[in-house]
């Protein structure tokens, strides 16, 4: 199992434990959670597809960039793939820093960079089981489910 990309439900507690033990004055957590209502369409969940090797490399690189900043003491980012039900997180970013301004900026930059660089695509799955590309995910490699 990858440290950065997983099919398993995400654990904030695990990331907090991984980043604990540093002398941080600030802890910033960002969680991207699947919304049920998206543009007036009731979404049961999102189905994420990923090029795992490239996505792991991209997320790992973003973590390293964030860790290279002054005042940042820890950074962990993990993204879920496969089907993620509405209400559950699909991505978590945990940053610990000496002070809040740099920690907030690092967390924001972390999620923005992962979204821009990691080859991860998503499709909405409606309550009726219909699928549609989600937002900027046009051209997703996901195939319609059979059944």
C-alpha cells in the first residue's frame, strides 16, 4: 500500500500520529470531502481513477517541496482512489509549522499542487447510478460500470 495513494478510507488520526513529535506551534488540516449536492445533482459518491506510479511521485514531490519551506516541520498528503461515498474525505493534507501563516499557506499550496499535478480523475456517481465527468475531470479514463 502506498503512503500517498490508497483505496482504503482515509485516517486523519494516522496522519496526525505520523506528524506528531515536532515542535510545531501550528497544525493545519485540509480535508477534501465528497459533496452530496453538486450543481443540483444528488451525488452518491465519486469514483476516482489514477495513474498510481505517477500520482505517488507527484504527491511525494509536493510533500518534499512543502517540507523545504522555512518554518514547515511536517507535511503529509494522502489521496483516496476508487469509489468514495458522499460525506467521506477523498484527500487529506496535514501540515505542522512553527507559526500559523506559513502552515496555512503550505496546506493551501499542498492541495492546489496535488490537484494540478497528480494524474487523478473523477466521475460523479448519481443516486440513480448514472455517471458523469466531474468538473475539470473531462476526459477521464474511467469506463462506465457494467451492471
